[in-house]
C-alpha cells in the first residue's frame, strides 16, 4: 500500500495571519515522521471565489477550472489537517467555502483540526468544523489547540509549547493509522 497523503489545509486568508506559520509548523512535523506524504494547501493561494458552481457538488459536474484544480488536490489526499482560526466563535468563511465546493472528494477520509486563537485556542471553531466534516462521513483523528497568547508567531515562525507538540504527535499517530484503513474502504 502506498504511503498515505496528508493535505494540510491552511484556512485563514487574511493579511498578517498566524495560520500559515502554524500550518507550516504542522506540515514540517508531519513530514519529519516519514510515514505520511505531506502537502500544504494555502487557501489564500488556492483563491477560490465564493462558491460559483451551477451544479451541486454531489453531482461532480464542475463548470470551472478552479473547482477542477481544487478537486484534484483534495481527491489525491488520504487524510487532512485543517488549520483554522476562530472568528466570532466559529471557523472562517474561506474554509467553509473550500469545503462546500466539493463532496465526494472529502468522504471516508480522516481529519485532524489544528485550531488557534487567544484564550479559547480556537476550540469553538474546532467544534463547528467537526460537525461539518463528520457530516461528510469523515473520521476525526483529534485536535491540536494552539493559544497564540502563550506562544505568538514571531517573524513568521511558530514554536509550539510541549503540550501542543505532544497533541500534534497524537493526532499524526491517529492519522497514520486511520488513513490506510479508510483508503481500503474507498478502494
């Protein structure tokens, strides 16, 4: 069986965001393990417009090149890590938009959520996002909750606390077990 592919999806698109640094840190930790192929999708670069497909995602009749490109990126992944900020007690619109473009490409794949924020560490965003993802028949491998009050991003670099690093190891352990199992289900 080929090495499972993990797609790290960086959800925040705003200028000055911490999400890219957190996502790059998580990508690097996952890559260093050697048991997952890792790719990073920065939604700021993916640059999907607000959902503009004339057909429902379940039909897979994509009218636009940007949707077909996004579909290919998501389809080749066996597992996901969603790096999400907490905005107004939920996750951000760019992440929801990127999810809503597709349907089948998400199904029967495991995910982890790497949330970040202030005192709440993005936990309310994580709860809201998990509801959507499990509704797509995805399986949760756990969470990594980052407080930027404890460890802010400095010069574009995120340095985790010991607890955050341990949580990342736990969810990556889970993803590396679940990804091949769900791959077998899809095959």
